[in-house]
């Protein structure tokens, strides 16, 4: 299904204009509320005071010590979309608010030499912003560093690479090239021009900077492969080859959905799917001592992204929507544990009966699922009028950013089986002129996608034939040819009446999948390896009460 030359529609179909008396107004509404979140208590690792001692010696600057007490603080984005920190207290946590959802969070310590620490925040559309004065008593203020950072699948800090007392930043492209950004100490331009480190870094699904793990004063790095092997890279001090040849530490790390530094001495936090924290401390050569579970089981469930977490960060679709036979919409939110939270009623009873609709990955910067509705040929997204002329389509999919610009896009299939790409504007209220993806897509009875299934950080698409064969179309990040050559996931998927992409169910950065049988049994599939899903897990019966799920 090769990509073809772009065909443009009339501007009137694509531009969002306020609804007038002549325009059909959608009667249905969707009202999603932010989920409740209770911040966990933190069990602080000490590791013999190594982190504090190194910080005092200036060999390994602390990155997330927001209250400047000599201890690293946890910073994270929770399921309510807010950014929290443990600075200043263990119960409850301090709260920091940002305008757009913080897709990834990179604390970089005291860059400027002033008293306040600094944090880099990556937005969903690829803008990188530096926040200063983020201690519990301060009021964070921002410096926008610029856009285009969506080109990277992972941005983090390994610590001080060149031994100048400042934390540096590394960024990996979606093709696996690694770049180093040296700290400048400037509050307006804190990062220098990028330096190429080399390729092949897409071998890892997690990259974790850990400061100085072996006591030589140079920043070190861990990389985890998708099959759970952990490798250690000792720092060299060179800015062109900052990490030496890797050393295998061992396997079994695939059970953790996020791994992050517990200090700048090589200590690691690792969280499993149940939301339980485990602590590992360094032996001095990259090897680790397992200190076991820290705190109560499940304490750290409900956290979507940890600052400096090694995983590829995910935002966009935070669950799935189901319509019952009466026409009421219900939302099932992801829990970060691989399971699904209790349903929430998000529409008035009966409002959505006999309507054409779909749940999309976020088309704006809030990181939340959007609801598409077609009414009398007019298209609406979250109650915003997009335009008319949409009556000829029989399928809509919002898999995320397919064009590589950091903005959520829309796929629409017409009655002749042609698939079209509509590039979003980042606001969720208009699309650019459509681009033809290809013909022959009528062979599929399910088109779904919400996130990354290949491990490169790009949005992908899944398509099921009427015979039950499931294919994966990998995203390219190129709007004129948005998908690469397809690969077969497997057969037998016609077992399910509904195939649904809920986004990332366990907060490991990988898109997961849901299947619902005609009898109403719901099964979850976790994306564990590139293009592969785990064995299915039965969530429960009772879903036969729904006549549409997206």
C-alpha cells in the first residue's frame, strides 16, 4: 500500500470555524474529570552517604535536589497530568504545575551557579523549556529553549560528562543516533551545540544516566535491551566518545517498566508493573547490589513518568471509551499497572446513541484522549467544529504523531478503501490538507493505533484482515509516506469483536492492545518486544453491554 501523491481538499472542510445557526450543533458531550491521585511516601536511599559526599566534592552534581538538602528528590508526572516532587516533605508531596503536559522531565541541577535548581521539561509537541526556582517555596519561571525536540525518542542527563561541575544532556534520535549537549551555565541558553556520539543506541529501550557509579568523577550510563539485559557504560571524560565499551551486568531487568537513578552515585530505582519500588546500589564497577523492595507494594502506581526515567516517555491516549446500548459513553482509564481502572461515566445517559464516533490520541497538548464525532457529515473533536464533507468515511483513527512534527494526526478511510492522513495543528481544532496514504485499506475490518509498537518512539498502526491476521505498519515520521513495510503480528485475532488501542497501560512507554470477545471477555496484551505482544491476560467479563469501543 504505497504512499501516493497528496490530494488537497477544500479549505472549508479543514479549517475549524465557529458553529453558526446553519451548522448542525452536536448534541452529545464528553466530560472527563482528572483522576484522583494520592502521592506516595518516599523511602530515601542513603547508600552510605555516597551521593552527598560526591556532591560536596563536586565530582557528581546532584540533579534533582530541589530543596538543596543534599538528597535527590523524586520528580514525576502522575495520572492526573500534574508534576509532583518529594522536595521538602515525605507526606504529602509538593506540587508543580506546567501549562502543557510534561511528556518528559529532565532535572539538571544548579546550572547557573545560583541557589535554585533547574529542570528541563519536554512538551508533547517537542518544545523544551527550562524551569528555574523549583524549590518548594519558590515560584517556577520558565525559559523556552525551542522546539524540534520531538526528533528524539529519549532525552536525559547522565550527570557531568566533562568534569566542569555541571550536568550535561544526552538525546537519542528515533533512528538510534546519540548526541551530547554540554552545559554552558547560561540561564538563557543552558545547552551548547550538539555533539555526535554515534549510532546504534536504539538497541536499548531504556537509557539511564546515573552520575558517577565507579568513583572516577565521570558520568556513567546504563542501557537496557528489550529482552531485559542491562549494560553498563563507564564515562571516559571525552566529549566525542563520552562512554567506553559496554559491559554486560546481567538479565532479568525486563520485569521493570521504568528504571531511574536513585542518586548520582550509580544507585538505581526500578519499578515493576505493580507499582513497587526496588533499590539497587553500586559495587563500583557497574555491578549492582540488590537491596530489595522499598516501601509497600504498589506505592508508586499511578505515576506515568519519572524524571530521568530511562523509558521512552508516552502521552496521548490514556485509556479507552465504550458506548453501551443505551447510548451512554464510559471511560476506562489506564492505571500504569497493566490493568484498567474502574469505569467513569463521561456523557449524559443516551446522548451518543446511533452516532459515529471514535476515541483519538490527543490532538492538542493536554495528553488526554480526544473524542471525535461525525454528525450529518460534519466533524467535531471534543465539541469543536472542524468542518463539513466528512460523510464519505467509514473509519477514523488517531494514532498520534505520524508526520514527525510533534502534533497528533488523524487517519480516515473512505468507502472505496483509500486511507487519508490529516495532519493536526497541535490545537485540536483544524487539520492541514489531506495526504493520500494509499488504497486497498478496505481489506481490513479493524484499524487501531495509539503509540509506539516498534520501540523507536514513533506512532504506528495496527490493521486486522477479515481473516483475523494482524499486521503492523511502522510509522516513519514522514507525512508523505507515513508507514514502512508491514510485518505480520500473528493470526487468530478475529477472536475479538473489538480490537482497541488504549495507549500505554503500564507506563513503560510502549503501546499496548485490548481485545474484547462477543461474549464480553476483555483481554489485555502488553507490548514487550518490538512488534511483539505478551500472552494475553484476562481483565474480566461483562463487556458485552457495549455496542462500540474505541
